[in-house]
C-alpha cells in the first residue's frame, strides 16, 4: 500500500494530551469555523497572484503602444512566473520549518513590493519597463507558495471529508485569477485605434498609459489589503488538529527529498502530472499562433483559454467534493479525466489536419475540443495533489507538491526553448500535447495507488 518504505514511528500520531483537557484540545480532533476565513485569505492571495501574472498578455498591444514593449518583453513578462519557481525549494523548506503563516506573509510581502514597484511614476520609459519587469518577477516569486501550499493548508485545517474540496478551492483560484485577466485587462485598458502602433495619437497613447497605471494601482491596493489582513490574522495552525494525520510526525526536509527521489511509484505519478501540464502550459501560451492557420482571431483564442480555465476550476472543485464523499477513487477519476483529455487532444490535432483527415474545421469544433481539453487537464490538478500526498505520506504536503510543480515548470521551460527554435510550424506541438496526454494516461493506469494518510485517519479514529 505504499507504507513499506516508511517506518511505523514515522507515521505515529502525536496527539498529546494537555494537563487540563478542554474542548478541541487534549488529544481530540476538532475543526474550527475560522478555517473558512484562512482558506478565503489564501485563495484570494492565489487569485490575485494569477491575475497579476497574466495581466500583460491580454493587453500586449496596448502595452507596446504605452511603454514601447517589444514582443520579447511581453513574453518575458509572462515567463517571470515560471522563473519565479527557481527558489521553489527554499519556500518548501520555509513551509516545512516555519509553518504556513510566515511563508504566506513572506509571499504576500513580495507581491506587495512587486506591485508597488510597478506603480512608481518615472518619466523615462526604459526605467519604467525595468520596474515593471522587476515587479512581475517579485510577483512570480509568490507562485511556489500559492500553487504548492493548498494540500498543506487543507490537511492542517480541514477534516478528512473536506480536504479534497479545500485543496481544490485553494489551488484552482490561482488559475481562475489568470483566466479573469483575459477579461479585466481588455475591459479596462483600451486598445490602439490604429493597426499600426506608431500611428496612434499621443492623446490616445496617454489614455492607454493612464488606464494601465490605474490597473497597477488597483492591483497594489488589493495585494496590500490582503497582506494587511493576513498580518492581522493568519495562524499557522488551529489550536487542535482536525485529524490524526494532521497531528502525525512528518519526515525531515532532507529525508523527504531522498524518499521522493527513491519512490518509483511517486516518480511515475509525478511525471504523469508534470509532462502534460507543462506541455499544456506552453501550448496554451501560443494558442493564438496555433489557431492562426485556422483563421481564428486572437480574441477568440483568448475566450477559448478563458472558458477552458473557468470550466476546469468549476469541474475541479465539483470532482474534489465528490472525492470527499466517495474516498479511494482518485486514480479512477484521473483515468477518466485523462481519457477525455487524450480524446480531445486527438480530436483537435486531427481537425487541424484538414488536408489529410478532411474533418470539418469550424469554430464549434475548435471551441469544443480546446475547451474540453483544458477542462480535463485543469480539473485534474487538485486530484493529483491529493494523490501525491496520499502516496508519499508522511512526507510534508508542501515539499511533495513543490517538487512536482517545479518539475512541471521544468518541462514547460524545455518546451519554450523548443518553441524558440521551431516556431515557424507549430503542428508538431499539437502532436506533442496529444502524446503527453496519452503517456500520462498510461502512467496513471500502471500506477498502484495507496491511501496511507486516509487509512491512518480512519483506523485510528475507529
């Protein structure tokens, strides 16, 4: 069941009784209403981090007109998110040693400083561009916490029958923030009136710059408010643990890394997560270029990306709630999701090959296949996170999820390198995405699932 590589002492529960037991302490598991406030603050922080990260792509033409950004600058503004995962292992160590409060406060502080730097008013556009890049990098440094700490938070604050739901909400809100950027930017910031950026009037460019600065001021205000709220109240843990697993002894940071690298089952399921999600991240970033031969506009490509993320968030939370009621079904859920993702990717790839397959190439088929693909892949994220934690328990949740998200960003970075080398014809990328989904499905089917954490909660409670 996966427990043969960890000793019984490492899975021993540490529910220590107090001298004068009170309700909720002294060895009794208890959940607190304040857990929803903690989840709300963390999810809101993740939402804003995703919103700020994706704020420049949807308004790239306006940004080029206002600040003289090049296409490389726009791509780099987006890449600061994956680059921000380079110190991922530091945040994993900090969460393991110092707890969730300090890690969240540090993340929120970096985001506040990053948002504030972008609001500095300077006349030199070159300095302004550099400040914006620096702000995006600091915001990218918040990614390791908001994307990795969801299972740690759910285990610390929520009972076993609410853990998957809490993980889904905390992890999906970051994706939802990135999706909402497709709406917020274009609705607030006007686009250049002319097809050529240089022909836009100085008055109109000034209006665009004012709107962009208004968005940056709003981002700074929201992030500052979240940081203030977290500083006022965001405890590391509740007075009493919500479950036996939440109070159990965990492995040290060094032992955890060694155990992860030596656990073949974990590496198999980690690759099943990292490869398709990394490829999908790079694929969705150039979706407008992939759909250009099919005469799909950039606006339509943006809406496809938006609805695929929103649909994935809704389905992910719904499936996670279902998984809380019917436990031990995580592998089956992933098999169903990746079967749908493989079929959708194959459908999209064959549809784009109109000269070979003669399949109908319409907006309806492109929308349906792309959105179905995005929904299946995005909704699998919280299910993967829960399965990771169950498989390698008693390794801390933050270390486990940090390792796999770092691996996913590595695959995304490798794909982006190939995109820079072979960007003239992107048909190979469609086949790459289809193959990654199929490979992940095979890994999942061969994976032997285990639920050590769940069994500990059930058996000890009984």
